[in-house]
């Protein structure tokens, strides 16, 4: 269940990045839903990194991928938010 949540968060972040790069619908990029998803992803991946560190078969790669994708998505969100408010 934990890994499934991490995979869903990673897919949501990748969808946002692809949507930003190819700009399928630029009006939906500043939706507050995205910001909540990014913050949830950061918190969940940090908790997963800390809690499962002591397990024998622990591989932190998925959690690190979610954490880096969330940080990149927040950067894109802030950049687009800043540009839309400066230009508009």
C-alpha cells in the first residue's frame, strides 16, 4: 500500500511536468490541487524514508524519485505562478 501511494504520487508529478512542458491546458497548472499534491508527496516520501530505513529489504529509490519530482514540480508551479501574475 505504501509503495502504491508513492507510485501514484510520482505519476501525478510526472503528469504535471509533462503537462507543463507541452502545455496541454495552461489554465489548470495553477490549480491549488497540484500544490497540495506536491506537499503531500514531499511529506509522505520523507516519512517513508525515515520509517522504513531499518528494514532489511529497504530500497529508498522510489521515495527519492517522488521527493525530487515533487521538488521539481513545486519549482515549476512557483515559476508559472510568478510569470502568470507578472504578465497578467
